[in-house]
């Protein structure tokens, strides 16, 4: 089944990315921000599956297995570093159980919280081993696609290598971009074109931009255009609905589902094959994004 994912993209079909499961479990199930998502999923399996099913019902083609924080270093912050396999395998398996035909389970490797030498103290081998440790239970749990997202493009490349060394599943490599006075760059200062080209060189099958400070109201189109100039791979764009604001002790994301959906055709025309929303995107955001994508496919 997983091979059809790339076949469909290469045939020109457009898809809707996974929903931000960490946001949606907070919105729909009242999960508190404190604590580790992987532990919450393990302890609230029915609620997690209900959220995954809701994202599919909203039109997502990719199912978010909720594994992004299950790397050894992120889990260590909660004293859970011995739960890498258990949490990752279980959440992947739970996602697999509720995934409809023609949709795909996506295991995600998220930001490690550490930096490679010389900017930080993490070696290549430490990064490679931690990524490999997280990918193995994803494979055992039945993922169809592996996605990697990091502030450091070089860590994404290392994770791509780990994935390709372990399996032949499609790999999505994603950069996190921050527009500024010097243009659209990663946290490490790498320009969007160079960061995109690096992921293609590193072996990503699909290349994306996600989260960060990319506004859906213009920055997203500019980002996709730069990515398209740098590579020939299918592209994914998944911005947040603006920057979160704290209003009356409530986290508010300023870009409405209707406003965000109006931008989707621009992303597609710029070269995106997969569109979605990251942190703060609700089920309603996903439904309206999906409606635009489906209309374009038809």
C-alpha cells in the first residue's frame, strides 16, 4: 500500500496532510498541555483513536501516529527514555487500526531538542542511533510513510539515512522555516532553497515545510516557490494558522479556517502537492483545506 503513496503524487494527485494531533486532542478531548503526548496516548487509547478518525473524516489522507515526541532525548525530559519502543509501537498500531483504505499511517520523528556538533554536543552517531531507535517500532507497528521534521536540516538528513538503512518506505523530509529580513531561513540560518536541495540530496522522497513562523497568508506561497526552484520532488506545505496569542488565558490562533482555506490554491499553484495545517489547526481548518484540495483534484 505504501508504494501507492508516491505513485499517486507522481501521477499529479493532490493530498491533504495529517492533522496536528497534539492540537486536536487538546481541542477535542481536553488534554492538558503538561505531560508527554506519547504517555497520554498510551493512557487514553480510545480518545486518541477517536481523534485520528476525526482527522480522516475531515479529509486527511495521512494519519498522524502521534510519535513526534518519542525520541530518546525528548522522552528523557519526562523520565520516560525507556519508553521509546513501547509508546511508538502502540500509537502507530492504534493509528493503523482506524486508517481507512487509500489513506496512510505516517510515523513522525520530531525535533530532538539537541544540536549537532559544533553548535551543540550531539555527535552524528548519537543522532543516527536515536533516530534508528525510534524508526524500528514505527516499522513494526505498520507505518506506511516516515516523516522527519527538525530545526536542523542536517539532523533531518541523518534521520533520512537511518530510515533508508532500515526500510524502503517513503520518507518525507521537512524543514522548519522562519521568514526574516534576510529571507526565509531555518533556525540554523540556512536559506530555503539550500535547505530544500539538501533534503533532496539526502534522499527524501517528499520535501516539506512545516510549522515555524511561516504565515499562511503569503509566506507559505513564497516558501513553496523557493522550494520548487530547488528540487523536483513532490512538495508539502503545512503552516500554522498564524502565531498563537494568549487572550483571556486562552490560546488563540488568529487565522480562521475560512481565511486559511482561501490560500490553499495559491500553495498548489506554487507547486505544493500536499497541503495542511500544523500547530493550532482545528478539524474545521482541515475540512475546508480538504474541500479546496478535492475540488482541484476533480
